[in-house]
C-alpha cells in the first residue's frame, strides 16, 4: 500500500510538474513572441522613416542635378522657373510641404505648399536646418573644386529637424550642372543648396500607422525607453521626440484566451496538457509565420512604390531636358523667315516633339490621377472653338491617311460653357487620336451636343471596330485590344485609361459602341453648365 501511495504521489507530482512546466513553457513562448513582435515593429518604423528620407533625396536630386536648374539659380535667380520646377514640382508630385534654396547663408528662394513665399514666412526652419545645409555646402564646395559635375559631383544629406513644436523630415542637395562646360563656367559661383521638407504631421503619422499596420501609433514629445516606442534624433544627435504605440502582446493575449483550456488540462492531467501545448505551439508558429509574410509583402510593396517614384522622377528629368531643348530651338527657328518646304519640315519636327512630350505628360497624368493629385478648373470656354481646335490637331494625320475628319456642334450647343477646357480637350484628343489611328479608309467625325446633364461628345469612325470580348478591358491602364493590334499600331495604352479617369473625376461617364469591321463610336457625357451672361473670357497665360 505504501508503495502504491508512493506511485500515486509520484504520478501526481509528475503530472503537476508536467502541467507547470507546460504553463511555464507557454508563458516563455508568449513573452518571446511579444518581444519579437515589438522588435519587428520598432525596426519597421525605423526603416520606414529612413526610407522616406532616402525617397525624398531621390525626389530632390531629380531636379537639382540639371543644367536648367544651375542656370536658373543664377545669379540672378529665375523665380518663375523655381516656382514651376522646385515649388510646384515637389509639392504636387511628391507632397513636400516646404522647399527653399540657400546661397552664402541666405535664403534666395522659398516655397510653402507649392507657392512662393518670402524668407521670413519660412520661420525658424532655415536656421534650425543650417547644420545640415552647412554639411552639404562643405562637401559641394570640395566637389566643385575637384571639377566634378552631374550625379558624380552631387552631394545630398538628410535627417530630422525640430523647429518650434514641429518635427520635419529634411533633405538637402546642391544644385549642380550636368555638363562639363556649364560646370566650368559656374565654378566661381558659390554653390546653391536646395532643401526640401516634409512635416511629421498627424496625416503623416496616420499614413505610417495605416501602411505598417500598427494600431494606435502616435507622435510623442518625449520618447521613453520601451519595447513599444522608437526615439527620434535630430541632425545633431539630440532626442526630439519619438513614435509610440500601445502594446498588443499577441502572445499573452493568446495565452489568456486559452486559460479555460489550461484549467481543463489540470483536470485531464498530463495528456490534455500535452495536447494543448502542441496546439498552442502550432498556433504560435502560424502567427509568427504570418507576421513574417506580412513584413515581406510590405517591404515588397514599398520597393515597388519606390521604383515607381524613381521611374517618374527619372522620366521627368531625363526626357524633358533634351526634349525642351529640341522644342525651344524649333520655336526659335519658326520665328525666322524660312522657305515654305523648310517650314513644313520644321513643323513636323515640332509636332513630333510635342507628341513625345504628350506621352510623357500622359504617364505623369496617370500617376497623378491614381494618387488623387489632379484638380479640375472651372472657367468659361467656347465649345465650337474647343472642338474645332481639337479637330485641327489631327487634320494632318487624317489627310496623310486619306480619310475625312469633320466635326459638328449641334444647335443649342454653341457658345460659352463653364468647365475645364484643358481636360476636355485632353479626353477628346485621345478619342480622336485613336479613331484616326485605327481608321484606314472612310471618315472620322466629332459631334458635340447638349444633354440633360451638360454636354455629350461623340467620336465616330469607320475603322476596324472592337470585338465584344475586348471591351471590358478597353479603359484599363496599359491595355490594348490584342497583341496583333499592339504590333500594328504603336501606343502606350494610356490614352483611354486617362480619359476614363478624367471623365470620372468630372462626374461623367464614358463608353463605346462598336461593330467589328464597321467602326466604333466613343462617347462621353460630362455635367457642365452654360455661361449665364456674356462677359469677356479671361485666358490664363503662362503658369
């Protein structure tokens, strides 16, 4: 009997030790997962802030390593050029809050929210960012003395700056020439340092929280050392605040949820404890694997977005620079007296350059439309003039193919309307361009008429037509009807996608009716209103 008691006692002790050991092991696993979770979140926040600074540096140098930029910084400074290519460019395309240029310790240009401002309107930020500017200036001066230019000689630096009660992401780069002759001519000019700034605002913090999937992420004035916060340091290494978020502790939460099972484990002894341990271990492994997959997917999406931003910046920089040179020289030559044949050839060069510029603008427009960065204008325009000018743009192409290109404005539609003539001409032009491209004989006709909600535009052609199975993807980005048409008719596949996005932005609808072999009719309706009184139409010239 005593031996049996010993066996029972030993069994009870063994079961108790096993259960307690299982509980201790689960506690350790939950705490380890919580620590790994916190470490992953901290590293993710830190990497994201650094990636934002690196992305801003790439965005900044897309316009600072440029002959036009070096010339515009003078002296004297070309303020109009800086407004378009510094102030508006960085704010509209990259959402930078503030941009300014420093030379010889003085602010020679400033822009706030895309609009030019005085140096005093920038507040204390230029002074607070001076150490960063001075570091770039020292390196840029050395690069100029070494006769380096273009990207090889470009100098950038970045960091966080606290100015007043706000924290800013700040990136500085020297404005440098791309070519050796201009770099040599400007060697005696003190370097100009361009600075672009993005405020760590509530909107920025919300975007960070959404992108990283960290609920409750907030910006705090003082960051205490903990597993659920990331301290921020300025360009001098001084603490300026940080990001903090409430602890989620997924491991402990899961363990608490399993408390009833643990009680049953005590009742069911060792077997139930062992089974529960296996289940919890499997659940923890799946949770950790899911977290790793989420981080990998997030980093892949960030890399794709960075590649897209770099692509747009490079395209804007690399294509516009030589293209603007070609178009500028053709405009100069057009102003001179030339024989008719040479003038016709010069017009071909000019129109080809404009077509290439239109393709570049299409790509940038699509990016802005996807990002919600396009704003519609509301101004008077003459409907007949708009349709006629659009038709005139493609009359040469139609004549070369031997097809008729005509237009008509229905009675009651002529006169002045209120809307965005630039975007309307863009949509109508895209539809006419497609109609002329895919029509080999017959005619293309443009019709505009009043509708119940505003105006209706139709572009009819006698071209190849579109099969019903191809229509659902007709207005998607980079989409064309089929591979054979892609080979026969060159194009980016952006025109109809941009038209769809613009018409939708206007509150209208766009569609197509087509019969294969007989032609197509593209139509769109937009809600516009007439001008109620006859007043002089103001035309906006320049920016």
